[in-house]
C-alpha cells in the first residue's frame, strides 16, 4: 500500500511548462508591437513607449491565469493610450487573445461586461479630448471593442461552458453507472425480500390453519387423552412456528414492497372456502358485479389483503366469527374483512409490518386502505382500482448543453447584429466624409495665388480631409495654415489630394498636388498644369 502513495510525485513536472508557455505567449503578443512600427503600419514611437508597452504585455501575460480580468484591463488601457479608437496593430492581437482567455477563465460575466463598458467610456473620453473627427473614431472604437474584445470573450465563455458540460457529462455517466449497479443490487435484495414476504404470508397462513385444525381436533369428543395432548402440542408448535417465521422473515419486509408477480393460484372465494374447511368460522358475502379478473394486479392484491386479514384473525382473535365481503365497482373492487371478539386467548401482537406492507401496496396502485378496531372486533378494508392510474407525463427537461449553446448563440447573434449595424454606419460615415471633401480639378485650376479666402471658399467642398497625407506633401510655407481636399470620390483606394495653404491674412499663398500612395512622383503629372 505504501508504494502506491508516491504516484502523485510526477505532478510537479508540468510546473515548468507554465513559465515556458507564458514566455511563448508574451513573445507572440510582443511580435506585432515590435514589427508594426518597422513595416510602417503604425506611426513611429519613441523607444521608451515601445519598452513600456512590452512591460505592460509581460504583466498582462503573467496575470492572465490568476487575474484574467486585470490582465485584459491592463492591455485595454495600453490600447486606449496608444490609439484613441482602440484600433492598433501593435496591441490589437493581444487584446483579442486576452479577451479570449478572460472568457475561458473568468466564471462570471458581469465583471467582464463592466470592464468592456469602462474601456468604451475611456476610449470615448479620449476621442472627445484629442480626436480629430469624433464620429467616425467612435464608430471604429465600438467596432473594435465588439469584434476585437466581445466576440473573443464570448468564444472563450462558450469554450469554458463546453468543457464544463463535457466534464459534467462524464461525471454524470459515472454516477449513472454507480446508480445502475446499486439499483441492480437493490433489485436483488428486494426480490429476496419479496420471496421472503411471500413465504411469510403463505406459510404463515397455512400454519395458522394447521393450528386452527389442531385446536378443533383437541376439543373433538371421544378423543383419547394422549391424542388430545398430541393435538394440543401440535397446535402450540404451529403457533410457535408461525411466530418464529414472523420474527425471522418478517424483518425483510419493506414498506413499499410491490405486489408479488406470481399468481397465488386461487381466487379470493377459494381462499375463504379453504379457511372455512379448516374450521375458521368465516362467512363469504360477495356483491355484484363480478370480482376482478383472475391473474390481474387487483385480484392478486385483494387475495393478499384477505389472506393477511384471515391470518391475523386466527392468531389474535381465535374463535371469533369472520365476515369477508367483496363489492365490485365499475372502476375497482372493495374487500372488507371483519372479525368479532375472540372467544379464546390469542397470540400477543409482535408489532409486525403486515398491515403496513398492505397499506403501501394498495396505495401504490392508487387504492385506499383502512385497518383498525371495529366495535369489539377488528376490520380491514381495502379499495383496489381495476387499473393502475398512469403517472402524469412530465415535460422532459431541456438538455443543459443545448441550453448553454442556445444562450451563447443568442449572444453571438446579438453581437453580430450590432456589429453589422455599426460597420454599416461606419462605412456610411466614411463614404459621406470622403465624397463631401472632393475638390473639382477644374475649380482647383481656377484658383489663383494671392486670392483672398472669401473668394476661394465658395468653390471649396463642405468638408476638408480629416487624415491628410502629410508625409507625401511638400513642406508648407512658413506660418501658413493648409487644408487638404480629395481630387476624386473613389472609395477604399488611395487618391490624389489638393493642398491649399493660407497665410495670416487669409490669402492663398500655395497650392500643391499631393500624389496618391505609390512610386515617387506617380500621379503628379496629370495635375501639373493645374498647379500653375
């Protein structure tokens, strides 16, 4: 036994895998932050900003297992500080991965929802404070928060629920196997108890009848004294055997014992006739309609009730007249066994459970059972329906896995619908702003240097470009304020821009064509004459 204890010793071996996994995760999340600036996907940042971002990512990865909410909050704060709209190539992948881990490891949904709301509020406040065009930036923030945070979080929660339900399913399967094994064992015990009960009821009844016949033989006239003494001994031995059988086998009775499946082999009337032939003063009083059909549950149960009542009458009220009345009903039958006062000394009650077992068996099939003193005697009354009432059909419970999948699917559907609406609104706003910032090339060509702003404004479009291509434009005149306008209304592609610069007296001092993104100088020739 002792050599089996060291089995858990290999458990510490997976421990080094966690730091290695954390380092690999940090390296994967830090790679976009290091390369985005180098390949021109982000504006160049100072080295201290990059180092701070790497340290925050390291802290987030370290906290991802034990404090997933704090880990996500740190990365979200870094993203908001880097880009007001939260859309950042450097930290966007880290935000999605940590949101997935948040859904996978955090048991509660409300703290995560509050964190998402706080990130949205912080991003909105920063857009209002430093944003150039708040409306589209807010839409970008909402879309990024939805598709980059909420969707991965919902995926993590779905994954967590699937794993929990799978584990619960295996535990339930193991529990069902144990219950089935225990049920089989209980079934064997109940079968043994049923056989013992049937032996007790039938043999006890037969022994009671033997004792009854021995008592009749004992008082028969003309019997020799030796035979009379032998009959007395036989009567006492039968009574003792009945009590011993009751004590030994009666302990195996169960209150909810079912009716024996084997037919008793005789009807209630035949049982009463046999008891009368044995010397029991019993009267049979049937009433129409006919008794239940032989072999049915009702007939076997009525036979059992009468047999137990007659056995008790012989044992506890010897010599008392007994009346057995059977009354038929359209939906069942009622049997009543009544005995008068005893004429001799009866056996003391041993506190058996025969009547209790009858009560449980009768009520189990929807019947009614009564047993108690009646005048100077005792009465047992039982109503047994012809057919056992079927158990009410309950509504099958919904499978927990299907319920969880439905709930997650509804969440994903709602988030997807909101995302489609937001993306559509963002694209609509983008199309509106881009098409309303187009300066007609002919109008641009008509502008002359030195013209006052009041003469230039009527030919300009409603809006200026919010994200001007400063990196491709020549250096503006000193002290001048420049505005950028699109040369065409094409969407989702790079186009040429016109730049107009005004001095402090609001006079046009420079007009330039800024070519679209591409090889140096490409696109400038077609507008060269317009700049003159």
